[in-house]
């Protein structure tokens, strides 16, 4: 009788599948894995042949998970995260221990990563490990030094440090904003970019948001994304109007790639929090923590300026 381990798909194929499923893009997955697009496509095709079922529905310019693909993704995505963390923990070499920062994919992509270059330039001797995942990571078990959590006050530990509040407003590219924000009811007739997270955070979904503002839900079309950074990139490219988390999209507002309808901004009960694993962290962790707090202060100052500026 064949051992059950012999029936497992190859790890490379699973990694390629998870990368593509997280981004819903073969091209983006290839970039994440430092592979060619054709290599990732072959990995996914080999996995589908091995399992005997399709994992993606392929369109002209997009892919979507099938029911089987969703089941496989829900199982393997957190497992691969845990495997990567364990592999890093078990690896002993002469290199300095990196400072591990945990954050959701959206917060990591839109708030942390654009700022990391300045920290690396100032502290080239400190290695950073960014653990971006929408799975809630355990600081001790998963080897996390600092975690940025996005949650209401009741969902975080008492010693969590509040970084900044969450304000949400409609955002769009300048060309789309010119029409969408021109009149009070024009917004409801635009292409709306919605977050497909199972309705967990209603303030990031258009239907309840429009209802709260007394606007009809009559969009020209709705595009849904399962990752917030994808949704914002679609807004930058002029594909519709998004509900922008102002702290995260601030750089895009400052450089003019997005315009916010500040007259309709709303504050959520959610906020951004900083958790620290060790009560007395090592020097590298303390440096990163101090840098994060500096970036928070800059973000708060810029948000205050944005609120006082003349916006659409």
C-alpha cells in the first residue's frame, strides 16, 4: 500500500498556486517568486493535472478561484506561512537575527513597504523580515517581534499601543474623480471597487456605506477584490472608485495619483495598533519600534493636513 506522503503534490507547485491565488494574477505571482510567468503557469497546470481538477477559472485578463481552488487555498496558504516561519526559525547561521514585523497584506503593501527604504538607508546593519499575512499570527509561536494589528479596541491586548485611527473616504484617480465627485449623487453611478472579504468590515463595503449616506446603490458595475492593495491599485489605474483607508493611501493622495472626497470621510471603530513580543526587546527591535512610531507621527500630521486642505 502506497504511503499517503507519496500522494502529496510537489511543494513548488503548491507555492506557485498559493502565490497566484493570493494575487489573482499569474504575472504578479511570478514577480513575487522571482520566476517567469510561464514557469508559474506550468506549476499550476502540473498541480491541476496531479489533482485532476481545475483550480482557476481563466479569463482574458484575469483569473478566479474555482470551488476546489478555494478549498485548496484556504488549507495551504496558512500552512505555507507557518512552514516558512518554522524554516526561518530553525535556520542557524552567522547572520544577524532579523526583526520580524507582522502586518496584514494591505497594511504591509501600502503603509510599511513604501517607508522601509528610508529605514534601511539609515540602519543598513539591521535586517527586516516582513511577515505579511491576513492570518492573525501568534507573536511567540511564530517568532514575531512587532505586529501591526488592525482591529477595534476590544480585540487587542491591554498593552497594545494605539498608532492611529481609521478614516475612510471615497478615492479615485483624478480623471475618474472629476466625474464621480462632481455632484452629490454622481458617486453611486460609477464603477465601484469593492472588497471581497465576506462582509467582515461593513465600513469598507459600498452597499452599507451608500445607505448610510442616503445614496442609491446603482453602480455602473462592481469589481471585487480579495486583497485591499489590489483594490487600491485598480483605483490608481482608473478602473473605478474605492473606499480609501486614508492612512494607507496617503502617499497616493500626496503625489496626486488618487483624489479623496474628503467631505464624505467617515471614522471607523477600527484602529491600527502596535504589539511587541518581548517586554525588553533587543537593540534592533527597539530601533525598528522607534522608527515605526516616527512614521506614525508623520502619518498623523499629514492626515491632519489632508483634512484641513481643500479636497473634492
